[in-house]
């Protein structure tokens, strides 16, 4: 990944990506409630805060700057978009990929306790 890629991710809005997350999980038989559960686990946001970020068209930079990242987020590993998550150096890009990975796992039918890294 390069600086322009990281910059592009930082400027993307959560609101522009969120409908794709919904489509992806619903197409695989999962629910918006489960999606909220996953996003809340990672970010600490509640449903009202998420809606406000969507309404405000918050960039991912703002979205993650204000988030309280789950202490177990570092347990999210693997490959997303061809990159190993644990090797991504830009912390914001890594956090966005954490979210992408959780949505992927939800869509793939993984058990919620595994997605939420419950030991």
C-alpha cells in the first residue's frame, strides 16, 4: 500500500461504504442487527452515534478518530483485498480493514463469538 491509497481510504465516508456492508451481509442471510453488533464491538459506537456519523457523512478518518477501538481488535488477522491486515503500517488503513474483515466474516456465516474474538 502507498500513501495515496491510505489518503483515499482516509477521505472515504463511512456513509458511502455502509450500504455495501448491508447488502453484503443481507445477501448471505445475516441481519443489519448483526452488522451493528460487529461495528459496535469494533468501534464502541452505539446505533444513534453510527446514524449520526452516516448523516454527517463522516470520513473514515473522523470515524476512527472518535471511535474507542476494541482492545481485542489486534486479534483480527488474515488477508483482505490482498493485504495481510497485521502487516498494514498505516493505522487508519488497518482499522478500516479490520472493519472490512469483520463484515466479510459475518457474510461468510462465521459464528458471532468467533467474529467478536470471544475467548
